[in-house]
């Protein structure tokens, strides 16, 4: 019974803090069509870790954690759109390759949590010109 009460409390706490998050609209700038490209290159990022812990009545402590690598998420989105991630940028594929840059900027507190502004740039590997950018 105590476990059920604790789990209900944790679920309610998480729901309240997540449900109140209002995200800002993303900004997208497209300078050139991405249809001219087949490959992506770049994206070496580190894991982001998230943890939460709660001490309950009676002194029991419950915690949960999650770890995610942004590179895996972004690569997955591009793969779903038909792009192939290159481990090495070769000269014969440079015409069809986009370099993907990822950066975090700013932090906004919302309720018990916070959001981070993220920018993803797509740069032509051959011309070194900005193809498109998205900030959210």
C-alpha cells in the first residue's frame, strides 16, 4: 500500500511539473533545399543525465534517472527522413553531404524544471555555406 501511495505521489509530482511547460515556437531558416543532399556528417555530443529523487513519509527514498545522447536523437530524425550518417567525410561524397552542427544556448526555468534552447545548423560540406538552421 505504501508503494502505491509513493508511486502515485511521484507520478502526480512529475505530471504537474511536466504538464505546465510551455515551449516557445521554433525558428526555422531555409536557404537551400535539403533534397540535394543524401548524407550527414558531424554530431559528436555528450550524454545528458536527468535524475529525480523523493523521500517519502517513513524515510524511504525513491529515485529515477534517464540518460540520452542528443547525437542519437538527431541522427535518428535524419535517418527517418532518408539521410545516411557518415563516419568519415570522403571526397567523393562531399557534394551530397551536410555537416550538422548542434549547440545549446540559454536556459529558461519553467515550474520545477527548465528548458534549454537548442540550435541545429546544416552546412554544405563542399561550399561551407549555411543550408538551413532551426532553433527551438
